[in-house]
């Protein structure tokens, strides 16, 4: 087990400089170090914005204006190379019609990710293998892996996973907010249905292993995660999850499961979704105001009207977010329990993530600075910022390749 007892850290900024345990690293130093590493976030919900009329990811936006959190100028300022861009489509009824509607949405979302890359080949490059990340970074481009949040769009046809694999999919989670045909969610109000993975979910694990797709246990019930760890031939990832020891929420994992994940080679990527980090005060007036906003959404109001209404609500009833310090409590706890070889970053940008003083990717170097100040090394940061996720991807790819070799 990793022991958190480093007293001296070494920082390379062209020259090797030594800092004592009491010397804080400047944000400029932290940013420079982060730029020298492959920096990935394993859960970017930004593809949802790619299909919004008028949204241009090459232009700088602001959270205060349109509530977006990722674009190229801000990625560059925040030293974020890229990550896993999520294919997400809402879950409907567990019926043929529901599956087909969601499948079509998911295919269009995957196409939007591919189109983003093909439209700006000087800015983005698509990645499917672990080694691609380093090559893309060396070419000064942003890294685009594709993931799927919730396998619901596959319906009951497991072969569709291969279709998405050919599209470039390299990470997939079985569930989202509710139970589905593949297994139990951590947040379904009706409780568990399968006591973990369903029989179809077990087939999904085997097919993901066969193809070389990393399995994602975020949003899954603890029993589902345990089944995934038990059945998967390669380590799984929790692409955006927190520490239950810091805040007892179903979306977070306790230390026992965290250790089980690490012992199997898996990785937890720390989530920055405020509601999962601490208990926030209730605001009935804000909730009531949002009901009015949702009514405008259902009526098909123009986006400019919806944004103006949302800004008005936020002005009159400001949202309460968790603090950056609380986020780091989750982060540092996970590091203390399983060490830097099993922890990474998946903040849930453009999917509800964000804490005070870190509401978009511009402020990501604050994480690097804090970890350096805590005594973690540049080598540790290389693992945390991208190395761990890429290692898991490589293991998935290697296993799939071994199956093909065995057939020859």
C-alpha cells in the first residue's frame, strides 16, 4: 500500500529544482509541469454541446454565460490535452422502441465526436490505442478517445458494441441513473433489480473484454462493480467517482471496494460533481424556479431564452457548490488508501461537474499544485493525469489481442 510520507519533491522546469516540504509550488510552476505530462480527463460530457446550434468548440466560452466548461482555448489555458469524450443518450423504457431511439441518439453523438475531429484536424486527433496519446501530444494536438456512459442504447443486441468499437469506442459503462437491462445502478430509487449485473450484463463484460474496451463502473451499484471486477479479464475503471469515506453517497465507493478495485489493477478517477462531494443546503425557491425553466424546455423555447432564464435564476437564487478543498479531501483520501497508481481525474465536465474555484478546465492546474504541495512527485502526477487510465486501456487492448493470437 502507498504510504503518504514524502518530505521532498523534485520539480523539472528545464532545470531540476528542489523544494523543501514547506515550500509551496507556484501555480505557474504547477501549470508548466502539467503541460509536460499527458493530461487526460476520463469523463468529458462535452459532446452534448457539440450538437447545440451555435456552439463552436474552437471558440472561448464562459461558464457564467452559457454554462459550458470545455473548449479549445480553455483546454489550452488549463493544460488539458484531452480525454475520453462521452457518448451519452437518455435512458427510456426497457423496450424495443426505447432502445432504438436511444441507439440512434448515441450513434449521432458518436458521429458528432468524429466530426469534431475531422473538421479540425490541426487541433484534434482521434485515439484508439494507449500509445496514441503520446504521439498526439507530441504533435501539439488535443487527444480524443471515445467512451459510452450507459450501455442502454445497445438494447439487447450485444453485437452493437462492436459497431461502436469500430466507430472508435474504447470505454463503456453498463448503467446510468437507473437500473437497466445490463444491471443495477447506484441511484435507482426502486432499489436493486439484479443484485449486480444481469445475465445480459455478464455477456456485455465478456464482449467488452473480447474487443478491448475498458469497462467503466461509475454509476453502477457496488454489487454491479464487484461483479465487473470479478468477471472482467482486465482491470476496470471508475471514470468519475468519489470517496464514500468522505461523503456517504451511493455514487461514491467505500474503502473496501476501493482496495478491491486497486488489487485488481483498476483505477478510480476523481469526480467533481458537487452533490456527490458533500451534503449541500436545500433551496426550495431555486427548485421551484427550475421547474419553470423545465417548462420552457418542454415547450421548445429557443436556447437564448433558456440561457437568459437560467442566468436569472442563478442571480436570484445562487447555486451552492462544494469547495475545492472538499474535492481534494476525496482525492487525497483515495490516494492515501490505494496510492497514485490507482487514482486519476474524471471531473464530469459539462455533465454537472465543477466546484467553487474550479468551475471549468481553466483551473485544473490547481489540482497539480495541490498534489505537489502535498508531496506527490512529477512521476506520481504522470500516473494520475493520464498514465493510469492509459495503462488500463493498454491492458484491455493486450487481452483482446491475445484472444486473436490464440485463435491462430
